[in-house]
C-alpha cells in the first residue's frame, strides 16, 4: 500500500551515453520491511542503488521518501532525512580508529558551529562527549569494543562490514541501504551479517538489500529481480526461485 | 603520543630562556619560526586532515602583511585594526575563491591554488597604489604591548610565540572536535562521509578560510617585525616554503609544524655559511627528509614511540 511505503520508486530510468541501464523501474519499500533486489551483473542494481542514495541523478522517474520527492536532494540531505547506505567495497575510514568511525556516524545527531569547535566551548565539549558515549554503546552492541582503538585499516573484511553497518545505524536512519553486503565474507561472517539484518529489522529498521547472494536474500520479505534495467519478477524468495523467467535469465537453469 | 607534564615544563623553560641566551640573529630566526609555524599550521590542517595541497598561503600572508602595513603607515591606524582588516579580507577572499576552487581534487586543486598564488603575486606588484609595488611599504611601526616596546627580536619573540601557541590551541581544538572527526572521515573516504551527511564542500571551504586566517595573522606579525613589506616576500616561492613546513614536520602533528618551520627558517641560514652551494644543499636535505620520512619528522618520531612503548609493554 502506498501510504505505508517509506521509499517509492516510479518509472526510474537511466542511461550512460547510448547505453540504457534502467528502463522504467517501479517498486515500493514498505516501512519496517526488508526488500531485496537481485539480478545478474550489469542488470542495473548498483546504478539503481546509486540513484536512490543520491550519487547519480536519474534521467526519468520519481523517487519519494516518506511521501516527499527526493530526486533533487543532495546525498547529505537524503542522509539527514534518514536514508543511509553501505558500499559494495566497505568504505571504512581507514586511518581512523574503529570508535572514531562510529563517532562519525553519530555526528549528524548533533549540531555545533565550527566557531564553537575552534574555541572548544562547553556546548562543543558536551556534544563531543555525547558522540563518544553513543559510539561506545554502538561498539559494545556490535561487538567491536575490543577493536575500538585499532585503526579501521587493520580490520578483516567481515569486521569492516559490521563496522560499516554499525556506523550507518548509529545515526538512527529510517532506511538502511545495503549494497552487496556479503561480498568478500566467509560463511560464518555471512551468517552473522544475516542475523544483524534480521535483528535490526525486528527493531523497526527498513532495509533495501542489493545482493546476488541467494542464501542471504531469504531474509527479504519481498524480492525484485532486475534484468537489463527492468523488473522481471517480484515476490518472496521462494516464489522468485520458482519463477521460470528468473531461472532462465538469472539462475541459468 | 601525549606530552607528560615534566617534559612540557622543561620545554616551557627552554622556550622562555632561549631568546635571552642566543645571538640577535638567532632570535630573529626564532621569531620567523613562530611566524612560519602559524602560516604552516593552516596548511597542515588542510594537508593532514583534508588531503588538500594548498599552494596559495603566500597570498593570505601577503594580504595580512599589506593590510597591517597600509593601515599603520598610510592611515595611521593602531595595529589591531591592520590585523583585523587583513584577517577579514583574507577570510572573505578564501570563502569566495574556495567555493569554486575546492571543487577540484588532487593535482588540479594544487594547481588551482598555485594559480591563485601567482595571480596574487602579480597583483601585489601591479597595484602599487596599495602595496607600493617593488618599492613596498616601509616604516611600519614596531608593536608595543602595555607600554612595553616589542622592538627587539628577543622581545617580539615572546609575543609571536604566544600568538602561535594560541593558534595551535585553536587548531588542536578543531582537530579534537566533531568538525575534526568529519574532516578526517572526508579525507579517508569522501564518498562514505557524504552518505553520513558530511557537507564536503562546505567543510573544505571553512577549513580553507581558517587556513587563510592563520596566513593573514602570520603576515601581519611579519609586517610589524620586518618594518618593511614588498612583493618579493609574497611570491609563489613563499607559498612553496609554507607547504614544505607540514610536509617536513608531519602534517597531522602540531609539534611537527614547529619542526617544519625550524627546518625552513634555520637550515637555509646554516647552509648559507657553506657558500654558493647552499641552495642545492637545502634541496638535497629536503629530498632526504621527504624520502626517508614520508610522514614527516613527527610521523617518524611517533611510529618509533609506538614501537618503543609496545616493546616495553611486552617486556613487562
């Protein structure tokens, strides 16, 4: 139902030069649900993801976030509105510690002017203390406490992924966009990732998940299959796996 | 690496006694070290925390110097007016120019700031009604503080260094603050920082403005020290010297800025005693530092420190 959808894409299309990568994509992400997007390489998943998060402006179509048009908003405004993403290759802040990484995620919850920061006013100090405390709590929660003083560059792929998610959710977003979160992870790391997605969703987080990992995709309530810039099938994972067209174009059977 | 109280106290005593025991020439160089530390501090913030190469600092240094010179000599205004005019003009210019120029990245940004320095240097020469052109502006009065004339290097030293320490505290505050976090996030991955609502362009511009402010303060201090300012003090070459300060000392370390400033003020002077080759020797020394210590002197000291504390930690 439209009233409940947190994110609504309608007729979203894009092309790079003469190459059409998205034809006319329409789907909703209802509040408190996990929506998945699958598709073979080159199907337009990442482009669509970049359009939703604001890194690319689509040529056609509209995107609404909580009923408000989003297409003209900057990445930062989308972030402030409650939309946050992770990246296919985790983009941790390498030279900063794990705790500092998470603290950056908290920054949007507070406001100080740079003049206050330069003069280290009591307000600036209080806010910094609050940021640190929130980040400490988040580290504890995501089992990063033991690693919190290490530079993020020293983390394993799985730890980086968890850090990226911790950093994203500590700012209390409404919609979490996960781009290929299981890539580069081993089986047990994928299992822990899966638990995190489920747990965050149970706590009320809406998730849009892009992945080619069928096993991970079973966490999604609804899965859309993208093929050459079009959605060719939608439904729960079981239905998608039975869909003849999906099997033909994507699963190769 | 944290400074312990005893080492800080020793450093303070050395700092206080130094101008009293050294020659006038050395005290003069120490004044320049203080002035250059202030100018280099801004460049260090941009380089170490934003990854921006700023080759335009001589512009703001020049604006500060000319503002102080013009206000004091041509208009007969008190020194704080010159300092303020320089600071305001520099900050306004940095804001207006920073917006478009800081959209560039990497080499293009470095070249953009270099162009700014070249244009400013040409304008300082051409606008002789304001700057005196090659003849410059002379007779800039020495500063006085509470009836105490700061007319000798050994006296001006204290004033310059107190200002420098003030600027260092402000810079430290910034680095330790929420803004500092966002700066480093932006340096490490601007893509991810943007998604966490960090306003990349706004932040870069604001730090550029802070850098310009430091440049201008340094310029004003220079004008009142040298008593004479002219175009050759604000060339592109001076911008390069300022950039060397954080590169040599370590861009993320505040003591590193002082080390870098000592290097660019003292080394040419020491080497000049060796005759005609001194510029080549300075060049060689520079290459040696940059190649051997890619993170600057303080970067190397810090990693040695970490290694030493780890070893002693393991030992018991």
